[in-house]
C-alpha cells in the first residue's frame, strides 16, 4: 500500500466471500485531485486478519499540484486530437495520472462530437501533461466493433416480453425491464418494438423485428450469464436491464456500447445487422468491466488489451452459455458478422496471430499495439487454460518458444478464475508485465483467484501458471513443489568490480514466496583464486537480507567471474548469480568516460526517473546550454520533487567527478532561514541514502548558473544512484533548475 501526505480514500465497492473473507475497493485523491491508477483493493481474511492488497501505484505520490500548462492550452491540445465533427468540449479536469504506476500532474479533457463517418458518436478523452503540455494518451469512451453482417444469427429462440392479449412490447420483465427498440435508420428517436401475437420477426432482415430478436436475446443471455455463472445481478450489478437499439443510421457498419445502452447498425446496404451473440456479449462486458473496476481498465497499452480481452472472453462465454440453435459457442470473435468479407472472424482466441495483427505471445512491443491486438495475449492464455494447447476441437493452439504444453481445466473453471481476478483483484492499470510493481499483473491476480477458488498449488493453480508461461508471460510466483514453504534469493546489484587486493559488496535479499518464513543459510561459490566471501549476517529469516563482501588478494587473477550465491533452507535450496570483475592494480582505468545518460536532458526523460515531468523546456527558466532542463519545485506551497539516475562506476580509476550546473531563484525574503531546500544525494541500489553531498536552499539564490562538483571515488566499483531532491514549504516559491550534469571517470 503506497500512501503519501495529502491523500484521501473512498470506498468504491465491497465484496464478502462465502468463507467470510472480504475485498474492499477504494479510490484515491491527492490534495483533492482524482488519481487515475490510484485505486486499490484491501483483502481481509475470514478471521478479520489482513490478507494483502491489489495496488496500482509503484511508489508513493510526491508531486506538486499547480499546473504549469493552463486549461485553455489543454483544451486546444485535445481538440487538435479529435478526428470528426466537434459538438462540445468539457472543461478540462486537473488530476493525477498514475496509470503507469508513477504519478504526474495532468489534464483530462473530453471532446464530444461525431466520428468521421458522421454517424458514430464520439466522446474522446485526451490526457495531457500539465507540466509540459505533451499528450500522454487518449481513448474514446464509445467502444465499438466494426464489421459487416450476413444475416440474422440466433435462429428460433424464446424471448421474454411484456403485455397480453393483442398488445406485446419487447420489454423484458424478467431482467430489469431491458427494452429493445427500432431507430428506423435514424440516430435519435427509438420506438420500442410491439407485436399483436407475441411472435417476433421471420428470421430474415425483411422483418425489422428479426434484428430486434437477436439484440433482445443477446441482452437476456448476457444478463443471465453474469447472474447465473458469476452471481452478478446483470451488467450494472443492480438488476437494471440493458436498452438495445437496432437499425441505427444508414449503412452503419458498427455496433457500440456507450456506458448505458447497446446500439447496432444495419451494416452495408442496411442488410446486415450487427446483432450477433458474441458482439452483444463483448460490448456489454465492457459495461461490466467499467462498473467493477474504478475508472475502468485504462483503455490503452496492456491494461487496454486486458480490457478488450475480458470482453472477448466473456462474449464467447455468453455464446457458449446461450447455445443458440444457429450460433453455438466457439473461440472465434465476430465470426457471424464477417468483418473481413471473406467469411473469416475478427479474432481467433486459440491462435490470435492468425488475424495478421494480434499478438499470440507477449513481447516488449505488446504495450505499443492497438488494444484490440494486444488483447491477443490474454485471449490466448484463456484458451490455453480452458482447452489446453495443441490440437483441440476448436482449433490448434501453439505454445510460445519452448514453453511446455498445457492441459486445459475446462471453460467452467477458467471463466470463474478470470471473473474473480477482474472482480476482486484487477486495478485500473493492471498489465501483463510490470517490472516496477510485479504484483499488479494479470498473472499474479489470476493466480490469486485460482488459489481462492481451487486452492494454492492445485491442478487449477498450476494450469494458470502453465497457461501464462505458454504465452511468454513470466512471473515472480514460485513453482509449486512438494512443500508449502518456499523462498527466493536475489542479489542487488547483480555485478560489481574491484581491483586486485580490493573488495566489493552487494546485498543478498530473500523473500517468502509461499507458506511461512524459514531460516536461510547463505554461502558463495565460483570465487576466483585468492578471493574470499563473507556474509553479514551469515543466515537470515526468509524475507530478510545480508551484505555479501568479496575480498580479492593481490594475486587474484584479473578477469570476470560468475559467483553463485546459494541460500539453503529447510524445504529448498535456491541460488542467484553475481558477476565479479577483477582489474589489475597497475592496469589503470578499464572504462573511463562520462557515465550519465541524457546528461543535458535534451533527449526526453530516460534514463532519469522520479518526477520526470520536471524535465523539459520552460519559459522563464532558460537552459545553461541547449533548450531543456530539470525544473524542480517553484510552486509556492508544500511540494516535493526529485529526479535520479543509476550509474555503474568502474573500479581502478583515478578520478570520479560528479558535476552539474545549478540556478536557484526564490521569492523568499533575505534571511538566515532555509525554507526551501535541494539535496544532492548518493543512494545504493536498494534506495538507501549513502550520503548527502550538499544541501542548497533559498539562501543560495543567485542570477544565472553556477557549476557544482563532487568526488564519487568512495563508490568505485559499485552501482549507485545520484539524486536531486527538492522540497518547498507552504509559501513563497523557490525554483531549483539543473542542467548539464556529468559523472566523468578517468
């Protein structure tokens, strides 16, 4: 749980399992601002004890709340992103954008209008950085599926209607009075279907009610699926039915969910209504997701892919559940609407890459794909979990790389695991892979769901592990063994260098991966001749850490060695690797040069971390050289901002000079009090401050830049971070402007 000063929390929803365990979702605000990606879930065991959290933030929020880019500029930026006809623009909302796990101040502007086709409504959300003005991302609130239909799909089915005698209405009294109406190829007035004998349509498009039957049946089956399979009272969770509008627009080749209702076009030539079962189930499942997860699963990157996959998964499960005579269940998406015009489906869950665009296997580029294509990874996972890999009755599912084959556990168990992960664990920015917050992933949460439903390390749990591995999504969950107690061992940093006769240290950390903590005894092997290794302490309780110091002799041969760190516990033995480089005492500096990346901030923000919104070009704060700086603070109220960068310092060099140019201006009056400060620090790889090299304040304000420099010789052969940490008090601004940094090793 990541908390910071100025935060407030509100309960969004709560759920109590049959066992008595509870799960309470919260939303978060920061100094009164909404935090997107700040939602979290607190899990409590049946006995009332703490049972963990689901948290989207990777670190506590530390940022100012005064926008340097105004609302008018944000509005203009948003309108420039809109393609189509704008009818109105909402006032921008200042909020904290933290969907990446790190917070930054941003504007969210909603532009309303019509898409370029002139018939699809559009509510485009544009998120822009309130410090730099750059567009962070955008998504359309109107979620659509595009395709061409080829007929009426469900066949002869029973539908629930209202009325008696000679007057019936297509209003479902069993499912919250969800109604189905005819837009008569317009876009506004919708007339509820009526009939004299309660026999609707003729199975073809020649009767306008036939499309209504498909839509009405689709809404009913989706409602029943969520209620009877997952215990959710309809799409909205409150028993309310879903309005369905058919015959929308002219030649409209779309269907969409707008947050409150379903709308279906008639397709090309007004002859192919897009009212198939999986389209209905897919689109209405968007409604479930946005009502379960505060702020929805963010509709971009990997979380957007999970959003789309959730709708694909449950759309197909609705199709299986309904078992309509003319549209039985399968693992193809949109196969009835013939989006490609050649009889092929929109997507294939058993091998997503068959559509030519989707990812069957996760890669580092998955996050950059359209959400309809990044969804392929989760779709493929779900198929593997339900049906297994290799040849199946529904298609052949390949594994990624050299992953082992998967034996499926069946749809009934797979769908319950996915729904519980969504309902209880997912946060708005859950992704496939998250190195900074590995617990906030679909793999981690689906494993927790499987453990809840079927037990930890049972057949179902192991199948979830194997199904994710088969789509190239790894995790930090431990393999299931014969014992319930297990642990892991890791070294940080994973490499280091020392000259002959010198020493180098690293931190060896242990963690409980299952069961309870146990005593772990540490040892090291693979040392070069003459070198010794000591641990302080020599054993730890799993969850603790020790310092490993390797000391070389004057006679130790130079070179690079792989040292194996071994942790031995009562139930298992685990290892980690550490790369040791030994240099000669007379060999000089093996890797001289400037070590900081992007030292003048001219090429974006990477590899700097922290409050990277402070990096850019700012009027009133010219750069020392080039056009970009890091502009910390300057708000005039309590705020903290920092930037940092990790750097590996080679051993055996004569000089390690850390330098930067600093400009300080301040509205504080001349006094002897340092109200606002900038600390220059050195940290180890675990984030512990090793030294504060200097502290500057409002007392150091001056015109122009001055260069500062320090020696980092004490950290030779280590990986450390240099950090600039600015802090202001409650009034009167002080700006700390940094440029042209360097760590020169010679």
